[in-house]
């Protein structure tokens, strides 16, 4: 059995988000996470490039999507390094 090394806080945050949302976050997850009032507001921000992470559409799927790891990276870069 491989030794378990303690995860650093950024890695733990990424793993927590991927564990909760999977590899892709859909519109509902993005609305919840970024506290948009609704999916329409999310769409307006996405179209106006007012979104902090790359969002995209998928063929034959409704709504916007983002890679969960991109969201985690954005969240981590907001956190100041601890002394």
C-alpha cells in the first residue's frame, strides 16, 4: 500500500471541488458557486467576458460549463499565501 502524504491546502481545495462537482461544472453549479442570481446572469457574464474562469458550451448540451480545476485554480490564487 502506498504511503499517504498529507495534501497541501491548494491540492485539498482542488480535490474537494472535483469531489463535489466532478471534472466539469455545469451552469447550475457555476450559479451556486459564484453566487449569480440565476443562469441568465451567468450567461450574460460569460458572453461579456466578465467571468473569472474560461467557460464554454458543449454540443447537444444546454448551458455553460467550466473545468472544475480551473475554478479551483482561480479560488487558490485569490488566497494570500500564509506567513
